C-alpha cells in the first residue's frame, strides 16, 4: 500500500513539474525568438534558423531556472492536495506532513541529479551549437571567440577578409604557441603567421620569434619581434573564460586539470562546479519551502495570496543568490561559501518551518 501511495504522490507531482517546464520552455522559445529574429533581420535567411537557435539556447536557461520551476510546481501541487482533500486521505493511511514533504523533496533532489548527469551534457552541446552557428553570421567579434580543450580560437572579420587565430593556451596576458591564418573574402589563404608567444594586454599584440609564410608569393621570413593588429585584447578574451555553459558538469569534473592548463582559473572552475552541485539541494529545499507556505497553514486563502507569495519568494531567493555570489567574487567572503550560503540559509528556514508543519 505504501508503494502505491508513494507512486501516486510522485506521479502527479512529476506531471505538474513536466507541464510547468513545458510552459517555461514555450515562453522562453517565443521570447528568445524575437531576439534572434532581430539579430538576423538584415540577412536573407530562412525562419527556421532563428527558431532552431532559440530551441538550442532555452534549455540551458531552463536548467538555471529549475529551482523556481520546482518551487512553483510544488506550490501548485500542495494547493491541489489541499483543495481536493487528497492530503487528508493520504494522512488516513498513516502519512504525516513531514513524510509527504520528504518523499517529494527527495524526488526533486533526484531530478536535480538527473539534470546534472543526463540533461546538462545535452544542453552544453546545444549551447555550443548556438554559439558556433551564431558566430558564422555575427559581425561582433565577441561572438567569434571559442575556448575549449583544443585551446583558444578567434575569428576576426574585416572589409578585406578574415583571420583565424589559434593558441594552445592563455597564461596571464600571454597566448602560447600562436598560429594565425589570414584569408581573403573569397576564402583564399594569403599567409600563415606562427609565433611562440603573443602579449595581448594591448593592441597591437607583441609577438616573439615569428615565422611568416606568404602563401600568395610562396616565400617565408623570420622576425624576432612582430606587431599584430587585433580587435581582441586580454580583457575581451578573459570574459569568455567566465562562460562555462558550453562545458558540461561531467566534463568540468573529468577535465578539470586540462581546462586549468588551457587558461581557466581554478577560481572560475571551482565556482561553476559548486554551483552545479548546489542544484539538487536547491530543488530539495524549494519543495520544503513551498510546503511551508501551503500545507503549513490551516487557513484557506485566496489564490492571489499564493501567487503573490510565489513571486516574492522567487525574487528574494534569486537576488539573495546573486548578492551572495557577488560578495564571493569581490572577495568579501570566501567564494565557495558564497555559493553555499543561500542553501544553508534556506535550509535553516526550512528546518524551523518543517517542525511546525509536522505538528499540524
């Protein structure tokens, strides 16, 4: 009998979560579609491309919003249990408020683990596709920089053609083992530039021990010091290292040392890994928090009250997380502590609330 009741609770809870995710996904695709259409409005391209790019981008956003999706789903589900008297029926079989909450909370924790292990690798592939495809049509150089396990890749476009720049890694303000390919607009290779190092904290770049292979004239030359004009400098390239959405959680963990050697700082990697790990715990606590606001009170209230509580709670949690991480990044507090501090704070509130709920 217990298994049947557990399955009943989880099945209906999952249906509400699934429907909520579909709603968020649909709204996200529609809203992002307007942005993509605006981006491609001057290009003669089929409508399918902006639509596909929107579908590729939004799943990553859904992962980030998952705690709030779980919270809203839990609010709706607990209200449904109360209004249909199912909560009372379940209690007849010996289920306490705490037991019901823990069943759903641990199920949400399981969803968070699945999101990290199964869903996140897919969303990282999709966001990488999004960045790559958009780079092909972008005139903004910021969209044409890629950082992966093969090093740093930069594409620069000007009125005469374009340049493909590859470096093995970035150490502080120096690119190591640099190769630059210069093309005409008709994709004809003009020359290849090879250098051991390139100082990129200012423009032009200061390159050392440079070999220039002139493909058009079939000759080569060696220059000890060479200046290369680029629209990318250290500040722009470093900003790309902060976006780790194209790398999955499993990839971050398994390739931690490789990514660190390629230029990603341990601080950024540790921050992203810990933010991933907090996801299942956030989902767990959001279910408990929703229960405190719904089945934690015996009074019947208007739906407007619950809508208002839901919106205010989501806003407070969102900005509390941002504030905490901002304090960590500015080194006011330890960065790892700043990531876990919202979890601990919400956990403390939930632990007090659960004691009161279980007494009712």
